[in-house]
C-alpha cells in the first residue's frame, strides 16, 4: 500500500442541477384522474386536509388544506371558544411556516387582502428532490370559468424571499410566464393581489382565496355554484373537497389547453454537489507493492529479481484517508490498471453529496 498527500490543485467542486417530474415515477404531468380516499376525507384528518392520489389506492401526491384567519368554514373545537377550528389551525400553521409569526398577514402581489383565507397545496416530500422547479408549474382550476395558473419566475428580475425561502407569485399563464389574463383579472388583482404564492423550497403552493372568489368579470373562478367556498362559522364547509373537485374537473374536461388538458404539470429540481479528486500516479510512483506475492513477509525483500529494476503492479482500488490516517472513502476501478516506470496514470474520483 502506498500513500500520497493531495495538493490543492487536486480538488475541484462542481454543482450540477438534476431535474425530474414531481409525481410518482418521475412523471411531470399529473394526468386526468384526481383520486381521494373516502376514509381519509371523512375521518378526523379530513377536517384539516384532503390527500390526492393519481390512481385509486396509489401513493399520495399532494394534500389540499383550507385555512381561514377567523376559523370560518369549519366546525369549532368548542362551541364556547369562537374562531378556534381546523381552518384557523391550518391558517396559523402556514403563518408560522411562511411568515415566521402567526400575527403577520399574507400579502399577494403587493396587496394584503382584508379577508385572510388560503388554500395550501403541499406536495409529498417523497415526490420531489431538493425543491420544486420554478417555471414548470401549471395548475388548472375549473369553476364558473377556467383559469390556468403558473408562477411568475420568468417574469421577475429579482427573487423575493421569506421564512419559507424563495417566493414567486401565482399568475394566469403557463410555464413561469404570464401569457394572458382572464376577463377582468387586472381589475381583480388590484383588489386582492395575485392568485397566490409559489414556494418551491418547501414544496408548497398557497392559493389566495379572495382572488379566486372574485366575480368572473374580475378574474375569479370559484364564487358561484358548487365550487363556491363556504365561509360560515361553526360549519364544516368541505372547502378542501371543493377545491379538489375544481382541480379534478380541470384535469378531466378542460379543452382550453390542448397540450395538457388542464392537468397539473410540475418538475422537481435538485442541486447535486460533486467533489472531483484527481489521483496522479507519476512514472516513479506506485510501482511497488506490499502484497505477499510481491515481497517477502518476513524480510521485506522483493521476491523476484526482475521486479527490482522493472516492477509491475496493478492498481485496483483507491482509498481516501484523512490526516488521522482513517479511511473515509474507497473507489474501485472498473478493471485493474497496469503500472510500471514507463507509465503514468490520472484517475478522477467523483464524490456526490
């Protein structure tokens, strides 16, 4: 075994971006079947969120939760304590995660709606790698009309940050660009701000309920009929299921976008750091071995005279040691590498982390 200390030029650090779909099987398109579990939606957890799958009895892809600052749209924990309900718990949770304080208020597109209500789409942590990939998100919602939302990552020159990391606004458009607005949306956004927040670093989309609840003329989509959200106090308004239905109908029936039929599209992004280590075997190095077939174990002499002036070794393994002579990593060559005084070798070892 031979040792050699590395020099500073033997190391190189590189960062590569790896992308994949954010749904099971690395799929980037959710598909046309939005499936929920009746056992989950009617159970205790169903008061807080609805789990969404791609196929029956499949893996959860994301969850949908409705939150309201006043606790509206869900039954009170205690009839004697007003405003404390599952919707207020959900709202407070996202205040802490996104704003860092449950006393702060949400702002969307520079506007702070008077009514503080949100819908959180939280993607299963197993579905994405380091973060969601800005510029790949598309979400269709069907109600009184159809709207396709995306993040505005390709339209902004600087990135906004909060307690949850990077923040992008949800706008009407596709693939990270506002390509158009529904009727009256410009007017509507001056009332309630953007359609929500895209938070790639925590795998979450927060929908701005007041913007969705505006009239069709003002760019809203969920203000009438079965899609209208319920804001009654001390009442289970089933708002989680209502937004799930609105997304489901978009995936199945929308024809406004012939490319994806209104389905959800999203990719994940992972920045993989790689440490490249260059192992340099000069012509005069690593030509002798301590293997018992090469030298005598008792005397340390070379067993064959021919190996004294013209030795041959075969490099099969590279061990990386720290300053305490502790083995920290091992690299195996695909095949033995012949080494003698007439040959030099440069071996690149890649460590991903």
